[in-house]
């Protein structure tokens, strides 16, 4: 009887923890988002996301903060798990991706999706996390990249 009393005192706090663990396992997909399959709210062309934040940061934050968006930009720097695009988009890659294995090099045009965390008005930088790289959009040595569609040279 004496041992049973102390055994129950040790087991009783484990009951709510066990229930919480079972609940987390059953509803894992509702608790933690699967960012890789999440559809972007909007798709931005090269430079459009930065432009929207520079024009009206408050309105852009209301629209896109903590939302998944797709964007493209030119790689201006890489660090361990972070890619800097056009000097204004700082994108932290998702843990399932890494800069080294993706083969991204400087001045390469890439297409990505990620969740916008916020905008730093002093540095004029948009912070993004859960970034996922798509295939490169074009060859970085392509001179037509800097021309608008209506300015493309005739191949003749």
C-alpha cells in the first residue's frame, strides 16, 4: 500500500503529458504547416516585391506579412542557410534545403517561394523565412535578361 501511493504520485503527472503527446501526433499537420506544399498567395516578377515594400511598407505588411509568396531575384550573396537577392531580399532557407546542395552561385537569377516575416525600413530589406528554391529561370550570362519583353532583340 505504501509503495502504491508513491507510484501513483509519480505516474499522475505523466497522464496529461501523454494525452498532449498523442494529440500532437494525431493533429501534426494542423499544428505545423507543411511549407513545401503551401501555395503562394501571390507571384512577383523580378523587383516587384521590393517595389511594393518601398512604395508603401505599411500596406504591403498588412497584405503579405506571414503569408507565402513566390518571387524571383538575382543572387547577390549566400551564407550558411541564407540567400540574399538583389541586396534587398534576405531569405532564410527551409531546413530541408541548403545553399551548398542547391548549387546557387552569385549573380544567378533564381525563382523562390517563402514566408514574409517583415520589412526593415532603415536597411530597405524584406526578411523571408521558409524559403524554397525552384529551378533557375534563365541563364545568368544571358544579356536579354536585362531587357523588357518589348525590347528583346530580333534573333536575325
